[in-house]
């Protein structure tokens, strides 16, 4: 199905109810969203508007992006809120991610194989999705590492793809480290992240 411009009407943009009901939106449709469209994700052909983040969420996101940008090796790049293609009709936007170097800067949706680490910062409106839905989707798409950051107080949980297999035969994440003071990891690179550096 070729992408057609999504019609707009006076006022705020919203997805077409019939297409939402049919669940037939595609990644190509996301590339034709109007400038006034809110931040959205595509899940099984349905466009989902993501809630506005809190100030605390954005502070953690920005500080973590900056920390990763300053500490990651040259073969990895850090980005914020960039779409990631998980399947032909599903795209998520991790709060922060690490991608392989060499991805064109004009890209607004990355392939899952370009992503090394996806990070989600849990907010009151995204708890269930960040704790359950997104890890399963990221693991099924083959993204090797996933971090979940809880707030109030800030606590980082770091996962990597393991040998466990889910009921549908998909691989699952295994917890490799967590902490409220410091996170130390050897993958995807040597990391010693003081939690205070992403909260102040």
C-alpha cells in the first residue's frame, strides 16, 4: 500500500477513525504526518499519541543522552526520541537510544538492526507500556540492550537479550544490572554511570 498524505482538518490533527479501526496505518504513513501532528508511535497498524513528558522525565532523558554522547565509543551514536521500525506496521520512539555509527542524519525512523540500546524512562502514564510492552517488542525486533529508568527515586535497570525464549518462541531480556547509585556494565561498552549525573 503506497503512502498517501494523511488528511488534516481545522484544529488539532488526529488519526483517521476508520483507518484506526482497520489498523492499516504503515510506517510510510508516519513519514507523511503534518507538521502539527503530536508525537506518535505506530503499534500493530494503530497510531497511538504518546503523552507529554514531565520536566523530570525530560531532564533525565537529556542528561542521559549527553552522558552517552560523551562516553560512547566512536562506532556508536546517541539520539533522543527517534522512531525505530520494529515491524512493517509498528514503530516505537525510545526516549534515548544508541545506534550504530554511519546512520544518515536525515533519517527519522531507524531500522531495529541499527539500534544497539533502547532506553525508556517510566512516567505515570507509561508504566505498563515501558515495563511490559516495549521490552517484549524491542527484544522480538533483536535490539540487544534495553534500559528501564524508574523515577522517584531514580533507579536504572539494565537488560540484555538472553537465551530465554518466550511462549511465542521470541527471545527475552534478562536483567544484568540495576542500581540507584551507579550502573557498571561491560556491554554495549565499558560503562560506569553515576546515577547522580543523570538526575542533577
